[in-house]
């Protein structure tokens, strides 16, 4: 059994995509990031970067005590290696899959996230930032479109964790001011993944637990965009519950 600490963001969706595709048993542990749940001591014991997603695997492959993993890319690789699925065990195809996984983590996700922020959430307009990130996201879409013109999926002809990493960031293409019709290979790939039964099940969590819409209230704004080193220090000074201390003992 795997505990998934989740909120329906693109990075959160990556993990539900994998879990549903692989048919793994998991318990959903919603972390309402708009209400500051990511700063709770119990959660920080599992995810020290105060970000979702994170998991606790209660039956790790080594047979040892429960193991926690944070960061979406690390979780995808961990689950792929645990199950032997969606990531080749070796060779050139493994290299290609990891290349595109890290491309998403280092490029598509951060740039699209900045586009979301300045287009949807910034308290005042900043035309330079808006153009900067919209144009960069468009460039990254073009990179992905060219790649998908060469292969059926992002890393080759097999569905992989590279696809699971990229797809959730394309779901919000309209909010990034991107027109999928301008990227025909990307649009073909996007539709094919959207129609997968596991994708439909994964995205059903969005409606089941709820999430803030494009308009965020002041409390959510403070938790999501008002963070600093002092924020984390204050969270770390809070009293740790017995459950958080237990997680620390069980996990590295």
C-alpha cells in the first residue's frame, strides 16, 4: 500500500497517472496547499521541501520499514523501478526516457509554472514577464512537437514516465496562452493520452477532493506565494506529533 500526499496540481497528477496505469493500491492523503497544509510538521517529515507530491511506500522492495519519497521525478523513477514498468531497465531507451523526464522537470514545468503565475495570479500586470514566459513555453511546446513528430510517445514508441511527466503541464495550455492547433504532433499525442482510461481515473480526483480555481483568496495567496526562509523556519519550530516522529524514524 502506498500513501500519496497530493493536491490536484500538474505535479500531483503525474503520480496519480502512474498509480492508475500500474494498478497499484494507494491511499489518497490530500494536502490543501491553499490552506497551508504543506507546512504541517507531519508533512514536512515526509517532504522537507514543503511541496506535493510525496509518497510513503509501506511495502518497499527491500522489505524494510516504510520508505518516503518526495519530488515528482524521483517518485516516478522509484515507482517505475519498483514495478518494472514505464522505464526501461537499461540501454539507450532508458537514457532517452530519463532525458525527457528531466527536460520536463528542468524546463517545461518551471517555465509553464511561471507563465501561470504572471498570467493568472500576479497582483499586478507585468507585460515583460508575461511575454517572457509565454514565449518560452511556446518554444518548449515546439521542441516537444518536433520530438512527437518523430515518435509515438515522448521517449519513443512506448508510453513511459516521460509522457506522465509532460502531459499534466499541457492540460493547462489555454492558461499558458498556447494554441495546440499550432503544434499538430503535440495535439495528436495530447488527445491520445487524454483518452486513456487511467488518465480519466487519475483526473477524477480533481473533482473528488476539490481545488482552488484561478481566483485565489488572500489566505491561499499567502500560503502559495508569500513563502520565504522564515516561513519554513516557523513551520519547523512547530511541535512534532507522534506520527511525524515515527515517520522520521522509519525513513532516511
